[in-house]
C-alpha cells in the first residue's frame, strides 16, 4: 500500500544543512496498523508528512497504491490526497470559523459530491465517532477529545484507504486517548483502513500491528505484535 | 462549495471586524463618492428638465473682442444687437432663443424680503425649453408687440410671494419698479441649469435700456440655437464659423479690437470651457476628460492598493487553514478560486453599501434645498461600471496573495 525506498530529507538554510531523514525504506501493507516511535526531533512527523504527500523528500521514491508519486503535478497530488489519504493531527487543525459539520465535509468539497450528499456523509461520519449531537457547534465549543473525534470524522468521511495520524492522542488524557485509539482500531478492523500513527506512547504503539522506531532520522528497529 | 465559501467569508468578516470595516469603508466610500460625483455630473451636463432638447442645442454664451497687437480684451455674453444680426440670421437652425444671464432683485411680498433671480427672454425661449406650466401660459410675440407688462414665475416664488399653493395668475407683482401681471407659473429648475434657471422670467421688451438699440457686441444675453436633429449641430457650427470672420469689428473709445472670437458650443463644451479652461483653444473637452480620468484613477487606486495590502496580511494569517485545505485535497487553483470568491463577496458587500450610502446622500441632498429643485439621481450604468471596477480590484487584490499562499508547501502552511 505504502512503499518508501531510500527516502532522504535534508533541510537547508544559508548556513546549515540538517539531515531529517536518512535512507529510510519502509513497506506498509494494505490493512496494516503501523506505529512510529522515537524521540522528539528524530523525523517521525517528517516521515509521516512525506507519506501523506504534504512534503517532498530530497531523495528517494514513494509509491502509494502502486503508483509512483514523485512526478505528480500539484493537481494530481491534491486529487490523490483527497481520494486516498485522511489526516489526523495532534493539534486537530480544525477550521475554527466553520461549524463541526462543515469541517467534516471539507474533503468532500473537493470532489463532485452534491451538497445534500456531503451533509449526509458528514453526519454519518460524526455519528460514527459519537458526535452526532455536536454538528452545529464550533470547534471552540468542544473539548480536546471531541475536537480530535471531529478530526477523525473529517479524516474518514471520504473513506480513504490510508489514515495518517500524527500523535492523535498526544494532547488528550489517558481515558480520552483510549477512546480515540478504540475508534482507530475499529476503523482498521472493520474497514481495513491502513493506518500509520506517530506516537510517544508505548502502550498505544503496542496495540498496533507493527512498531518502527526512528533515531536521528534513521530507522533503527521494527517490531511486529500479534493483536 | 459556494455556500461553504460564503460561510467562511462571513465568519472571517465577523472575526476580523477592523479589517472588514477598513475594507468595506474603502470600497464603499470610493464608490459612493464616484456615484455622487456622477450624479452631479449628470445633473449639470445631461439633458434634464426643462432642457430636454439639450442634445440638439448649441449655446452662444461668450464673445471675445481682442486686440492681439496691443493687448486687451472685452469678454462676456452678447448684446441683443449682435444676436439679432449674426445669430438669429443663421439659416440651418430650427429655432433660436435668447435670454439674459440671471440678475438679482430684492422684492417684498407676503411680509418678507425675497431675493430673486430674474432674466429677460424672448418667446422662443419657451419653445426650446420645456418648462411645465402649472398655471397660465408663456408670453408670446404678440404680448411683446403689445408691450404687455407680464411675468412668469416659478412655484417657489409663487409660494413665497403669494402664499403656498395660492394661485398667482392674474395677480400683480412689483419687480424692479415695474408693476407686472403674472401670466404663468412654472415648475422651477435648479440653478445649476445655468442658461435657463431663474425665479422670474420677463419678456425682453421690459428691459429699461432697450439693448436692441445699443450697437455693441458685448452685452447681457446668451443664445440657445436648436437644430432639427443632433446631426445638424456640426452644420450649424460650420455656418456660424463662416459668419464670424465677416463680422465688422467695432471700436469702443480707445479700444480697437482686431479680432473677434465667437463660437457655438454644446452645453458641455460651453460650461467646461467657461468654467475651467477659459475660452482659448478647442480642446477643452479633451483636457477636461484627461483631468477627470487622472483624478478618478488616483482616487480609485488608493483603496485598491490598500486592499492588496490588507489581503496579503489577511491571507498570511490564514496559512493554517490553507494547509488544512491542502491536506484534504485543495489544489492551488482551488485555493486561489476560494480567496478570489471571498474577495468578490466582500467587494459586492462594499458595492451594495455604496449604493445605500450614495442613495441616502442624494435623497438628503435633493430634499435639503441647498440647490432648490435639485433632481440628482443614481446613474445605474455608473453603478454597474463602478461595481465591475471594484470587482476587478477585488480580483486583482485577491489573486496575488492567494496565489502566493497556494504555492506554499502544505506542511509549511500547516505550521501557520
């Protein structure tokens, strides 16, 4: 499903060159739930952003769903992101000026989906994460856990094959984090959605199928769990 | 999608109140001023009551007698002698009327002192102009031949002198020491109809000094020359242009003119030439339009530049939203479209506000009696053009910052 080969990411300023990712090769199967761990600044989020086509690698090849992505135009990349990938961010990244329902239907805005259908699908996604009663609320009126559930609803509304979650439980208490993890596990089990999750929490990582560890931009270990 | 854009536009407008105020103020005030200025322009220059035939009229308002060698000039309206001999004799026009420039007189009536504008006219004046007679009728050549002591007044004068709504025809007024019988009451026109406006109209024979007999070219009269069709105007101008060089020059005491400058101009040209650029040269219209174009360009470019600046900072503030939209599938093109649509919505708000503001101002002005009988109106063509222009500004000011932000890598935008 996701195939990374010899990925390198270098950040350059006028005076300094920082190697964020060093020769990363990784293959993630369809329906797999993979977690990425490592100390702060080791390149976890950079790796996730490259998988999500939000950032470009300096070197290396990315294949998603058997398609080589490197030469995609902006339009094609956008379309690919829209159809195939859903994002969940640690800081939720909701649009505060729009109510919950409008936030959730955002990915569908960039598809040929009628307004009524968008509403229906967004409501269904909110139902799935237990927030059907908060559709008309604004993000500022929700708790952290509720915001993250809205973000999950937005990530799944377009039924993407891949969900990339960057520390989805990082800002939540353990009970709320557990709830979010359960939603992700259900998505993976029931819909066979491929999930890649960056986390600092070993317990959360152990609930996934596989854990890879990064250190200073390099892949240092890979553990498979039986879940 | 549009509903979503509208929602976010309204939300941003509400959230960023100062930005919204500055933007809307800039757009609406610029457009309002433009609409009001156009209303004044139309009020002054268009064919309005009672000069509904202005499109096929030429005006003789100025005559210059010049001594080019020693210097010196006599410049002003014409004498009746001049008009009768050199304008009334033109063959191409359908009708030629003349009247004096307005003079003021103080009279006493209804227990108060009234300061009135009056002018002497010939009977043809009432044929070329289309004054609405609310009472009575215009004086005729027969009245003049019979030396009738008559006057025509406007409604405001009637109301002030005889009482509001009191019929005036058949009653007498004391004007300039003459006891005159009112034979007509017309709906007045604003003083900005410079050639025809007055409070009281008198037949020209009542002028104490029979100016017909004064053999001078300069005097107190202007003439309106009406063609059968607007197409005839150049022919009339040509005919007059051929007459002028043949007019014998007069000598006034020690002043010996060697040149006579006179022409027939459209109303617009006569006003622009007289008011702004003096009589010299024939390019008054071109210079006027150049002046107006430069003014309008400078005037409108200020809010446009302001809008570009505000938009850049506004869009930069929304980097995170752009990142989110990119992450979920918005292409650069879609983002540019979104911000442009937002700008258009905002500009349209400004435009609507401008129509309301200018409409309210015009309504107030017409009722204020700052200019009695003022009949300013909104020119919808100008409103449409102004709105289109502001949409262009909206587009221009929105496209560049949106394009710049849309090029930003999504991951950078998400950082805010």
